[in-house]
């Protein structure tokens, strides 16, 4: 009879059930519900358990994320026995016929002005909404960002159009981790992984959409500032793996507040860019020397 070992993970809601041999060929799978699990009869079987939230299959293990209605100590032995019986009785772990067909993509890394951030450019459109994730708790909208935060060296993730900007902690150098990140992103997308779920747009993006919808209600100077940022500034910062968004304009003080995201957030050269680049551009194009630009 097939035997599996129960292994704890750093996440208390997730347990790994390890096999003696590899059960996949250099591929990883994640299933959120029984409909998504058509490629895995084993995962479909597990979703009949009411506490199963997510099933991961990779390498030599099946990992299960549970809902909080049960404690792992009460059910883990039964789950291990169910997996053992299913496989011993000839049940299929991964059905290759129903597996999602690979979608070949190319992914390459680009340096940015921010030494802590690298831009991974993908040969396909990823999202229509620029979204920044500061930690794993903010990643409901992006399963890919959630997976990237499981790498201990990933500090922040920013996704826009056809690229992903990753900001790292100082502990590792890019030479040590670039290949690992690029390979992971490539395989994740090729195997049909969800990069961005438009149904779970974070509040900050919804707010940005609301600001755009209220464009006509803004004062004339604010409208001009937004147009200048969109036409002349945003393409340049996007090329560097970041984004800039208009926040507010104070007519009394001449202060323009902008939001810097992605590689531009925390970049050592961002202050110079704001003052010598964007500020001077706005002063010149609006013919107003009183204007100053601040990042919020």
C-alpha cells in the first residue's frame, strides 16, 4: 500500500502529504475548487472534504490548505489514509489528458533605476490594472503575487500591463535569485496559472478608477496635471518598472501630490526624478514656478 508522510509547513493552515517518489514531472498545480481540479482526480476527491480550501500538487507531495472549521490534529491522519487508499486503488493523481495545455511565453529580466527592484517582462498582456502588493495578505487579486511572496527574499510585487516588478530584501543579490524568479514566473504562466483576477481589484485600484471617472469634476489645473503625467511621465516610469498616479493638487500652495509605485517606490533616484524631472516639467508646461511635487 502507498504510504505518505505528513509534514508541517511554515503556514499552519497548510500540511504536506509526501510520497516516496515524484508524482509530477517538473510541474506544479494549484486548485481552488472542484471545478478547477479536472486535471486531478485526487484533488477532486479531496474537495469532497468540507474543510479543504486549496490543493497544491508538486514534486513528491500533495499540500492541502484548510479552512478554519477544523484543526489539523483532528483530521490529518484520516486525510493521509484517504490519499493512500485512493492511490493504492489505482486512482490518478494527475490526468495528463485533462491537463491545461501549455501556453509558451518568454520572460526576461530588466534592471531598473532602483537597485532593489527588477522588472520581469512577459510576452503577453497580464492585466489592465496596475496593482502594487506590499505583503502576502494583500494578494487576493493575484495568485501569482501570492506565490512570489513565498520566496523569502521577495519584499514587494507590482504588476502592470505585461510586466512584473519584484522588490527584494537586501539579504540576497540579484545574481543569486534572478534565474530562479524568472524560471518560476515563466513556468507559472505557461501552465495556466492565474496572474491577476479582475474580480478582486483592490480598493486602491477601485479608488483610482473613481478618480478617473470624476475627472470632469476636477479643477482645470488638476486636469492638466493628470494629462501631463499620463502623456509624458507615465510611459517613462513604466519603462523603468514602476507607475505614477495623481493624488491631489493644492491650488493655494501649488503642491502636487503623486503616488509612486513598483520600482519607483523607494528608488534612490526617485526624489531627483520628482524634483528635477516632473516638477520642472509641470512648472514649464503650466507656466507656474510655484508648483512643487511630493510623493505620498
